[in-house]
């Protein structure tokens, strides 16, 4: 085997490992659980646990952990040794089926949004056999769900799995009507492109704002930013290339399908893209990717920044969530085929997605809501807060023709002509791409581009899965009752396209005219996260999730509380960090530099410029100090606005003070220091 083939999945308790280590009947029962979504046969738990332990120990593991995803947005783990006393001074390595199936972390110290009181500490983690166990840092990591003692969901995996089951159930109803009796399971697939920044650790260590908040709270623009477009797809610097090589190897060991990597548009910005896989596994893999980005970076003297907007004035980082639907027989249900206008099955699924996005714009916007992502949405590198769909020329023409009851002849085959005989001709796509669209069709999938780089992709996919499942439920109810399926499905597709075509926009989403046009169409425009989050528990949203068993009303309300509390805490931490930096470093630096220039109080007064900045800084500090306490909206409208004013004065001051006196690394140092 080649190098990649030899290491790929080498630290994963995957299908090939299970086949080699488990008894045949145990293996078959476990595979039915994984592939068909059946309930786990408890009788096999001890056999699986023992094989898993033996394999892990052979790989150097000494501990195991239930690896779960609480509502912090990151992962959590509690390590236990494979250790059982057998007598005085002696032990044996053991791991039971009970330990595999269930764990008991403290539930009171994780965000619960009021679902748990501080004294109600008991919580449970439960093995998710559909996501393979793996070894990380000499520890066997078992992907698990996480719930409270009362059964309330406290994690992101459980509702994701519920939404997948809802989508599977409703999609199978539709496929049965189209004669696909051989399909037993349908699952959403995702490829999550991950953007990130890398900065030299030496400059990171001198920036308290990066340490505490993940972004620069101050920083004047450097003489050169990304104006020359010379970073995007540029040749990799040596340190970056070495970092990416090690990152790939570590991800491959864990079975992560890391494939594409390149420089992104901003200086010091990069991207990693995986191959598509089941959304549950894709979510686990993306969490691992974010963790390893940070770990591997440190080994190379770098720091990985996953904040959506770590530097003002240059592109921020997103996470493009490429979503599609696949069957266990290998069909992609969003594949248009050679003649999409005649592909009734595809058109029905396209209509379901259109209707879902149109009716649940608010939920999609809420899934990308955070204080960090507010800096990015609507800037030159990210779509605006208005949710719309890009279908491209051909599909839009198909939709319009069906709506008007007209025939669609199609664009015909076209080839790219370069004018050079030596360059081979190749087939031209039927439509361009739109990088400003929040939700774009890109061949056989939809790319949801609003997700922030630090986000778990679980939230966006929970909404996509549930919203599309709900439309398919309505379609199936109507079509199952039809006397003439072919006639009814045609009318249903036409009606859906006609009623929800307002969500389609193929133009420039950054244009001011689009904001006005979107308002005329009645599309939502929640400019800030706070404006969006308050709608999470709207009646229509609560009913949607309850109808498909994804969230109870209480669970949904708890998530709203956590999002609002997280928003105001982030702003609060940023405000306190700004105060500390200006008081302890910036203001003394300005005073010192002013004294150097003036030499005396009289001359200092005559110079005026730095002295004026001192007065402005002191005034803004006082204003900010008076603005620190309030609710989430107050943090957004008052504290954040005051912070921006303080930043503007500080950044202006930086340009007037000698670099020798300025206490923090400049943007130029941070963005261009890695060679």
C-alpha cells in the first residue's frame, strides 16, 4: 500500500477492523445497527467493548473517553484508564459493555439554558455506534450523545441524529412513490470546507485580544493587505506547507477525508476541504479538524485562528456547508441528470428544498448567529444576512418554464474555446457560480455559505434536515392520496415553484439594490444575531421541531437562552479586554511617546496631536466603562458601538506613535510574519 493508504484510518475502529476482530454474528448485528438504523442489540456490547479495548491497547492507548459535543460548540471528554484492580498491587486492563454504552459526566457545568439547576449534576453519555471510535492522544475516543438525568438533550449530536431520521423517514415515502423499493436508507451528506488563519506564535503571545477573544480588538490597517490578490491560491510558504502536510497525516489517521488545501484570499488565511460523507460523521470530523488545526499549528510555531473576523479590513473565515441527499443504493437525489427539465424526481426534491429555505429563512439565519459572525456576514468575503437561493441560469430557466407551463429546450452542449489548438476543449458547465449567494446550487448539492468558521456544522444541518423533511412530509401526504400520481406530481411541482420563486436570486447579493428588492419580495433581513435569535422559539419553529421529534419546546427555548447569553458574554469579555489593553499598555505608550516628542509639558501642548489622542482615549475609556452591564441587545446596541468608537480612536493613534513605543504587534507583523 502507498503511504496514504497505509495510514488512512489506522487509528479508527472502522469496518475492516471490526470484521477482523469481531465474531461473525456480532459483526453482522453491529453492521445492521450502523447501516439500517436498528436498535443496538445489548447482548453484543461486551464482545464489542473487549475487541475495541484490545485493539486500542495494541495501538498504545491506556485510557478511554466518551467523546461528546455539548452546547459549548466544542467537544468534551473525561478520561478513564483501562484499569481494574485484581488484588493488592495488581491490575488488569478491562473495558466492559456497560462502560462502552453509557458514561456519566457532570451535567451541571455545561450550558443547559435552564434545563438543569446547578445542584442537578447527573448527566449521561450514550454510545453512537454509527460514528466509528478512534484513538487520539493515546485515548480511545467513543463518539456519544449527551443528555440530562431527565432525558433533556444537552448536546448537538442527538438532535442531528433525530433530524437525519426524520429526513430518512419522509424521503423514503417519496422514493416509494417513484418505485425505488430497493432503497432502505437515505442520509444527508456534507462536505464542510474549513477556512482559518495562521499567525506566528511569537506575535500571538503579545496580543491579549487574540488570546482572550480570538480576534484583534485594535489594529490599524497595514500598507499592504489583500489588494493585490496575490495570496489566493498562491504558492505555499515553507512553514505552511510543512504544517499542512502534518495536518493531513494526522487527519488521515483518524479517517478524516481531508483532500483539498490552499491559500485563501486574505494574507495568512488558508482553507481545507474534505470529501463528502454522512452528515453525522462529517460533523464529528469537522470538530476533529478544528481541534487538530490548533494542535498541529503549535508544533510548527504557529497559532490557528478560527474566529470569523480576526482582522478588520481583510476577509474573514467561513465554513461552507455543502449539503446533499444520498441513498444506500448510491443515488444522489439532487443530481439533475442530463435533462433536468424531464427529471421529475429531481424537480420534486428541488421544490422541497426551495420551499424549506423560503419558509425557514429565519432558522437558517439563526444557525449562523453569533457575535463573531456578525462581523463577517455581508462583508466582501461572505453572503449577507438575507437568505436567498442561487440556482444558476439553466435551473432557473427550468423553474420559470414549468411555472409558465412552457417547454424547456435546454441550453445544449457547449464547449470552452481557448483559441489555442494545443489546449484541449472541454465541456462548459451550464451555469456559473455565485460566491455572494448564501445558499447556492453547485451541480448536485447546495452550498450554505453563511456558517462561521468556528461553528459546529450540526446546527445548520439540523435545520436543513428538519425543514426539508417537513416539506417532503407534506408532499408525500398529497401524493399518496392522489388517484393519478403523474398528474398530481406535475401540479405539485408547478405550484411549489410558483409560490416560492421569490427565494431565487442569481445576481449580486452585495448590491444595495438587492436589499431593496429583497424587502419588496418580503424576505427577512436580520442584520444582527440578536435580532435573529429572538425568533428561534416562534410558534412555527417550535411546531416544526416538535412535529419531527427533533426538539421539544423546552429544549428549543434552552438553546435560545444559551445563544443570547453567549452573545452578551462575548461582547462583555471583549469590552473588558479592550479596557485592560488601553489602560495598561496603549495609554502609557501614547504618553511615553508624547513625552519623547515634546520633551516638556509646554512643548507637548504645542505639538497637540498625541495629546489630543490621550484626551480622546481617556474620554472613550470612561464612556466604555459606563456601558458594560446589560442584556444582549444592550450589549449589541450600546457596548459594541462604544467599543467600535474606542477602536477607531486607538487605531488612529497607532499610526501617530512610533512602532518602538507601540505595545502590540501590528497588523503587518501578524499577517506577513510567517515565511
